[in-house]
C-alpha cells in the first residue's frame, strides 16, 4: 500500500506540470448557493483545500488517498488517485456540481464531465503562489471567499516569519546547496519547474538541479558529486530503497523526510514544509 501511495504521488508530480493551463475559471462560473454545491475531489491536495476553506459540508466524495485531515475518512471514495482507478460513472453517481481534479492525471475526465453539465476545476499548482491562488479560487467556487482569504493571509504570515528567521541566521553566508532525491531507481531529483524546488528556495536553499527545466529530472551520481551538495534529503520508504548508498556524506548530513506529505502536496501546509526545511538548513 505504501509503495502504491508513493508511486501515485510521484506520478502526480511528474504529470502535474505537463498541462500549463486550468479548465474551470471561477471568474466565469455561475454563482450557486452554498447548499447547491456538491464537490467530488480526485486527490489528497484537493480534499485538504476544500477542508481548509471550510467547504467540507459540500464534499460528497473523495479518493482512497485523501487522508488529511482525518475527517476525510468519513466520506465515501470514488477510487484511487491515478486516472486508471477512477471511472466517470463512479464520479457522476455522487451527483456533483463541481469536480476538483489534477492536470495531467485526470485530463481524460474533463470534457466528459463538462458534457454532463458538471463544472470542473483542474489543479496545476507547481509553486506556493499558485497554491494561494488555488485556495482563493476554491473559496470563490464554494462561497467561502472570506475563509479562503484568511488561509492565504496565514500562509503569507508563516512565510514572512520564515524569511525573517533565515535573514537572522544568514549573515552574509551563501545559501546551502541541496540535493533532494525524489526517487533513487532511477535517480530523480527536483528541477526548476517543480513544487519542491519552490519549497527549497523559500527555505533559503540552493537546489543543485534548480537549473534544469524538467520538473523531476533523472540525474546521475556523477552530477551529484560534481555539484557537491551541503545537504542531501531523501524520502526512503517505497522510493526505490532508502538512504542513498553510493554518495558521499555531505557536511550537513543525510536527512530522511519519510512520509511528510507537506513537501509534496500543493496545500496550505506547504508553508510548514518551508519552515521545517529552513530550520534544518539554517540551524
């Protein structure tokens, strides 16, 4: 189960950046009464954002992997996260007025859902700023604009605190070089157009593969050695084997991040990931 969960997350990360636009513009949406909005979420980040803006009473179904907050388990599931585990019929059976899905992963569902008269919001958040906008979008679509604005305000406050913390520690020092092993068989890291790269940068780090355009590029041990990172982060369980075994011990050490989904889910909790990483990079 854990491997399946990790593989699904990695697949999402790889596919989410393949579509650079969103269907379902809330600015053009017809205003519905809150009680008329029925939401089906097709991924953990979507479910979490629905709860974050206070729209959980409008949620009618989610996926097997939607495990945060814990109350999400009380809602029925339409299947797994990957596209091949979810059917159009299963979604429509819950009579949604809004389906909240993900670019790349669920493209095949968009037009059929629209043809059925169902509004579709396609998430393509590959940066923290994009997460903020998505929160505002979902707040507007569900009639929870004030709650969404409060969430974004809290995210900004957290990022500001972290920025001040880094500034107090930096004192002219160069940003520490970071290698983040997303997968190790084959070796994959975070490139410029990845959500994780944005987290590393806002935590005051210098991603050694942040110059690569691909979101999650395959890399080599030689390239890592040449870049000489100060810190190496890895996920371990289900990610091809555990701690990187053939790479030197960096001065900042290896850091196992386990199942901390704050680093991979495009939700308001990503600012907690920034803070956590900043405390490691700038002790």
